[in-house]
C-alpha cells in the first residue's frame, strides 16, 4: 500500500488538493504539463470572488508548496500510463527537459539575444516570446525554459557556451507509486476558429475573453492598457458577445458557467480605464449565480453599460476603421440591431482540457470531455475537469478531492 | 407597456403545430440567432424568433395571421445555426402547411389534404369520374382500347368537349374562386396585425402596381431564392424551382393555346388546329420542352429532398406535391410515347392516370403546397404595399428608416 497521492494538473484546483493532502502529512506528487504552475488563474487580470490579481492567492500557495517537503512538484511532465489498483498505482510520467540550470539564474539577457520571435501561447498570441523564456508573472518554478525546436544555428552557438544551458538534456520517464489519484486537468478556451459566424478569430479587433484578460493584465502584452490589437488605440465602444460557442448544440452544448461573470468583470475593466467608453453586452440569459447577482446589479447600474437580450450571430469588419459590425436581434424590442464597435470580445466558453484526448487511466468521460466516476477506483476529479466552475468552487472541489484521496489511502 | 396584457395560450394549437412539423419548437430559448442569420428577415419585427415565442405561448391569432410565414423561403439557415435544434425553419413551414389546411373551406378537403391516410379518397374522386366515362365510352365503342384508322385517339374514350374540358374548367374555376376568397381572408388577417411606420419608403400607389413589382422583381427572377444563398444545396433548390416554374408556365401557355384554338375554332374556323398536333408544330415543341423542363426541375428538387438534411426536413405536403408532379409528368410523357408507339392498352391506361393526376393537381391546389404560388405572391404584394421589407430590398431613395 502506498500512502502517496498523485495530483495531475498544477492549476488552482490541483494546487489546493496537493497542499491539503500534503499539509496533513501525505506525500504528494504534483504533475504539471506546462513549465509553470498556476494554470488559467495565472492568465487572468483579476479573478472572482474578490477580484484579486492572481498573485493574491497563487503566490501564497507557491510559498506553501516551496516550504512543504512532502510535495514533489514535476513540471513539463505528463502522465503516460497508470496501472494497478487503489492503494497501489504505478504511474509512468514523462518529463520533458527544461534545458536550463536548477539555479534560478537570470537569463533574460541571453534570451533577448536569440533570433526568433515565437507567438506566445500564454499571451494568446497577442505578443511574442523568445525560444528561451519565462513568460508568466512570478513564475513558479522561477526558472527559464528552453524551447529547442525554435532555435537556429547561431542561437545554438550562443547557447552552448552558456553554463546554465544544457542543449543535450534528455527527456525521461519516471515511475511513481501512489495510492490515489486526483485529476485536476482544468479547461481550455473553446477554439474560436470554429465560430465561423463570429469571425473565427481572424478579425483583429474581435478578440476572446481570455485575450481581454491578458490585455487588461499589468503583466500582459500592453502592460495593462486595454487597446485594440489592430492599432493600439483605446476603444470607445466595446461589445461583449455571450455564449460564443456555449449552450450551442453545434459547439459546446452546456453553459460554461463563468462567461457572464467574466464579461461583467471585463466591462468594469473597460469602464474603469475609459470613463467615456460605452459597453454593450449581448446575452441569451445573464447567468449570475448566487451572490454574483449583486455584482451584476452593480455593473449594470452604470448607465454606460447596456445589456441586450439577443445573441450576436454575425460580425463583419469595417474596412475603414477596422471596427466590428455586430448584428443581433434585440429580442425584447423585436428589432434587429446593426452596430459598429471598436472592440468586440467573444465570451468563449470552457472546454475540458482532456476533451478529445486519450485517457491514460480507467475513468469515465462524458460526450463533452468532462470526467465522470472513478471514485470507486480512488480517482477523483477536480474543478473544470469535472464541470465548468469558477476558481472558488474549483478550490473547494480540490479540498474535497484531497479528503477523499486521503480516505482512500488510509482507510476510514 | 402601461397595462398588463394577459395572454391566453391556446395549448391545443401548440400541439397541432408540433404535430405538423414544429415538434422541436419548445426547445427554443429565444437567443435570436435565427432572426440574424436569416437572409430575408426584415430589420423590424424580425422573423422567425418571434414566431417561435408565439408558438411556445400558443398565440394562435398572431401566428395564423402572420405575414412573415410567406416571406420565408426556407433556406434552412436558421435551423442549421440554431444552438438548440429547435428548427425555426420547420415551424415556418408548419405554419404554411396549417394555412393550406385551414385557410379555406370546404373543411374536409383541407383535412384530407393534410395526411396520407386520406389520400385514397382524394384519388378516388377523379378516378371514379373517369372510370365511369371510360366504361360508357368503351361500351359505345365496343372496346376499351379503340383505334381510328389504326391510330390511337384518346378522344374516342375521353372526348374532350364533353368529359375533359367541362370538368376541368369547372374544377379550375372552383380553385380560382377559392383562391380569390383565400386572398381576401389572408388580407383580412394581415390587417389585424400591427404595422410598421416606415419613413422614406414610397410604397407602390396601389395593390396592382405592387403586384406588378413583385412579379417583375421577385417571381420572374426568383431573387429571394438567390438571397437565400447560392451555395449547395440552396443552388440545387433554386435551379430546380426555377426550371420547374418556367416549365409550368410553358405548359400553361400550351394549354391556353390549345383551349383557345379549339373552342375559338368552333366560332372562327381559321383558328382551328388539327389534333393531335404534329411533332414539329411550335406549340407541340413548346409542350415537349415544358415536359422535359418538368423532369429536369423534378430531378433537381427530388435529389435535394431525398438527401438527408437536418436543416430542411420534408413534410407530407412537400412529398404530396413533388410526387404528384412526377406522376403528371411521367404519365403525360408516357401517354404520348405509347400513342406514337401504338400500344393501345398501355396508352389509354396511362392517359387515364394522367387525367386523374392533373385533376388532382388543379382541383386541390388551394389546399396543397402549390397554393403558395398564389398565397405567397399575394403576401409579398401586401408586404410591399405596407413597407414590410426584407433587409435586402433597396429602394430608389436608398435610405429607409424604420420606426
């Protein structure tokens, strides 16, 4: 029997589960696919319920991880296979090399010397990064990552000379022994390329809500000023398109739970930054569960924030201004609206990260990619791997999963 | 709204709608995607979102008097992009089907035309009439398949002057009379509905100018069909309908000429044309071009209907009409072929079937999908007159303000 617990996914839910289990004395392996912990929360400007920046919350969690010898944190790591049974699982984990030294040496100068500019996935391609990068704010671990596939010959020459770089590092696979598994693999934004009637991501000023978070974030590509990607000018009129791919049989049939709140929050970003600006939110139903209703009331009390019942079903780029013409029917008035906005934000929904991927373990998955069951086999899913949730509820489900995992490895 | 309005849902009506094609209407959550993606929906009081909510609420008065069902040409965009699979396009055609059934009496015809189980009765009426005729004339001739100078002569069994023309003229005017009353009833219904006050639009000065504009700008060109989309399968549908439409016109012209020369020939002998016509006769050529066109159009339209489509389902009304036109076209062509090939038994039998099917096509038109020929044109005429414009219409003044 192993008393160890494996947590897959180093986002807010996974970190919470790992800490809860480790702090009562269990050995925990935290496996994260990306180079850094923090997951989607790291990409947000502010998050609910208190509208704090991600540093508030995540930084404390990172400290707790750092100080807790019970947690082994594996980044750039993926679970390849799982065998065994509850209480005794053998898990093969593939770890990609980071190619940089263990010490947290500052490689920013070296990175700047590299030739290629690569679209930055963390910034949703609103900016670029170098092949040697540490693109997240307050990164944990505080180490640069080298992306060897994006180097040319001169880059290689520069890098081989540097003592903190290991160009020949090898990928390795390790085997972990654990008694229970917590799956906190989180979500990805629904791919806008599928939203053909909403520009499919090809119109510069028709962005996604996650891109908006990066534009508004002080650590983001514009240092926090919300400007139009096409010309870096401040937008005067901003539209939010709700249910962009959610509650739609042709895309994600379920409600992604948080996009209405995200748009209301982002409306506040815009209104705070530009007092003259006007915001219109096009919705099917504004879903503001529980106490979030109060937040919704507060934002909508602003006379420059308008909510229109009617889904936007067509957008078109204005050739002169690169604004976006939006067509919707105001279902309350019964008339169609055609209006030009400087910036349009698509409130794209959450798709589980595992959707469409082969699962390395024996756990159920519904037709949308959310995990089901697994409890009887000591496998517990957390947060958005199971259902669309906000950060607070993800953290709660992390705690609950930790409790169940502990019960599995220790018996009741 | 200063006074609360108490709506009175007609649940029976909702169930009726669900039964004839609107079965998914309750899935709608009013996101209004349909009204936006519809290429024909006007800017004000757009459809089909409002029809969906009326249908859910069971607002029968609104729905049966709704002009917009006739503005819809069912491209299926709304059903395709509907996030809920509520199929607004099917509701619009269900409303039209309901109009075919209920708009005009006698009630039993509408009822019989609405379901395949009543089809035998509809066939029986002309079938019995012409079977009796065949029996009588056959007895007089001494054979059911008589020949004149060795040639097949349909007039021997079904003499036109006594058994075809009087019946068909009667039936034709019955249909025309029904249509005229139908248009009146349709317009009365439209009048009860709220209107839009449109600035800057100069409506045609009277209904006849409006009709002329509809015929010239929409019917002849099939412009609305093009607006519905020019990609497959809309293109197949557009071509099929266009060819079928002009073939019908060609055949109507032929029928008109034949009737005119025949009956006119009795008064003014120089109008008389020998019958059957020679194959090189221009009227005969037009008839055969029409017949071939009929087949081409039918093949296009049938191909599309047979292809499984989520966004455009076929109802009994669709199948009734398309199959009937097939029967008319096939029996018409075959009776000509068998006559020329001198296969008497087959020629007379097929000709008999042809008469039965043509009778059905004409007599039951106001209650069939073919009724749209009249009702749709009438509705479009009304729409133009009252400034109910689709997004695409450009007026001579360029700008139209809708209040």
